[in-house]
């Protein structure tokens, strides 16, 4: 197939199978220690670290290499407080009417509620925006492909990058999230995907004693 792209040799790493097995087990053991945390310290994190984490996320694969994401990196206290107020307004309505009893019962063991103080406390908030389409130089719409899938993969890579440097994060999805785009004055082609506080865990941080599904519950093997 003819293409205008300049193709270059792939230079991936190669390992013996024994080393692959060892590395895969070690990486799984390390990744399995990642947890969502709601108790944050206000200790500051240098912006350079946050930028590296986001650029790691931005190495994710995407449909037709469109990279349909924008990561809004926020430390401004006034803006964080405004986002918290708006998020809590939506969450209060959700917890008191929108959410089904089954949903609230499923959340009950986690101890969540409509109050979101972590938005104020965490030193950084990353708002992940998905670009439902791009806008060309002549203001024409340009199609993006597999947007939710692409942005979801990038978020997963961001969470592992956060874990890699000893920080913690929480994936927060106030619903509906249209208020975020308005508060951040984002362009019309962007939609909020996730609001993620990132920082150090508080000294007294606590997490639910949850168990992840085992191998037999998540893998269907076809040989």
C-alpha cells in the first residue's frame, strides 16, 4: 500500500522467554499495588513531573493516530474550588435522585458520597477531554475514530505513570460533566471524559480492603 508516511525500522527490545516471564510477573505484582485513593496530601508536586506523566499518557495508541485528547492540568486554587462546587452540585443531585438504589448500594461499601473535598486538597487536577472531532485550519470538522477507546487507553497509561512515581490518583466522573467544559472554556469539539486528582497520599490515607478478580474470573483461554 502506498503512503506518504516515512516508515522507519522498529527498534523494540527482545528478551529470552525466562526473562519475559520474570518481568511480566514482576510488573503485574507492581501494578497490582496501584489503588484509587480519596485521601490526598496538599504537598506540592513539581509541574515538570506532571508534564512527564501526561506525555507518557499521550504515547497511547489511537484510532488512525488522531490522538483525540487534551489533558487540562490545573493547580489554580480558585479554579479547583469552582470545579469542586460545580461537581458537588451535580453529585448531590445524583445521590439524591438520579442514581438507582442498586447503584448506591454498590457504592456504599466504598464510603463515597456527594462531597468531593479532594478536588480542593490534591495539588493537581487533570481533566481529560476527548476530542469528538478535530477542527481544521478552515474551521471544517475532521473525523476522529474510536475516540472513547483511544482516550480510555491513554488514561490507563496515565494511571500507571502516576503509580510509577509514587503518587496516587482517583478517577472521578461527576455526571453530567458538561459544566467542566464550560468552566475551563474548552472548544466546542471537546467533551469531558474524566476528572483526576493527582498527588501524594495523605499520611492517614485509608483504602477499602478490596480483592480483585482472579485469573479464572477474567481470562477465557482459547488454545
